[in-house]
């Protein structure tokens, strides 16, 4: 019975503060939208693919060659973001970025243990992201023979700007959803805080809790009625 009463009180509190529960999440969602559109700088991603292969023998490419190429993928991932490669990229492209900044802009992934590396660059403009990732691919392909004394990298596909490019971030829809959820949680917490701080007596149950005494009777609310005069 006590649990049922507690649940009733919870729902009653939420019902009484419904305007708060509606207004705060909507305002938070509006704020998240405005921040995403007018405050956060749009970022654009462009990617290029590199194929890592092992030169085969006269009999063709063996399973050993494929295994060796896969083992080199992890090494090549580190080399792509190394100063040896990126410093040349900065110099060739006259980029106004430090080495550490450019390293943070670059990500290298290898999906499903394939021999293909996906090099991705995130920048403020799609043209810039395209130019940087293509330059990284070119420099890497050129430098690998000197670094590892092997020529087993080829550019599988270069990045293109594309028509009407859309930013990869910020994700306005996601930010709106997060702001709404956070706003709703804050509104619920505020509703219970206001209820806790509210010391007004609203019902006979409140009196029982405060005085720890049973209520013997309740006086109903009476509307004031003007007395009518008797006709003489």
C-alpha cells in the first residue's frame, strides 16, 4: 500500500508541474538547435582509399603474401600520421597547421581486416579536406619505398569535393535530441525539488504527516452567500 501511495505522489507531482516538464525540454531543444546552427563551426570529412598489397611471385599472389600485407596494415596506419609524412604534407600544401593539429584532423581505419586503408581528414571546408587527404595519399605512396624499401602501396580512390557537400558535424538532430533529454531530466529534478521545498498544506494527508495525528473530520469549503431579507 505504501508503494502505491508513493507512486501516486510521484505522478501527482509530475501532473502538477506539467508546464515545467513541457517548457524546459522545449527551451533546451531550441537552445541546442541555435548552438548547432549559429555557434558551432561546420566540419567536413573527405576520405581516400589506399591498397596495401604484396608483390606476388610467378605463381601469383599466395596466402602468405596476403597475410604479410595484413600484418603491414597496422604499421602503415602509424606511418601515415607520422611527422615524416605529415610534415611533407604541410610543406607541400603551405598549410597553416601545426603537426599536432594536423594529426588530430587525420584518422586511419581498416575495416574487416582488409588490405584497404581508409584515410579521412576533417576540416572547416570540403575543398580543404579533399586537398589534404589527397596530398597525404600521394606523399605516403611516394615515401613508402624509402621508409620500408618496398613499393606495395597504391591509391585505390581519391577524395572528391562533390556537389552540395553537407557537413559531417555538428549533427543538429542528435544535438536537439540530447538537449531535449537533458532538459527533461532537469525538469523532472526541478519539479521534485520544488515539491520538496513547498511546505504549504494541501490536504488532510499533509496534516497527518506533519502532526502525526489522525484527522477526525474535514470541513468542506463553503461559498459565501448573502443573506436574503424577508419581505415584510
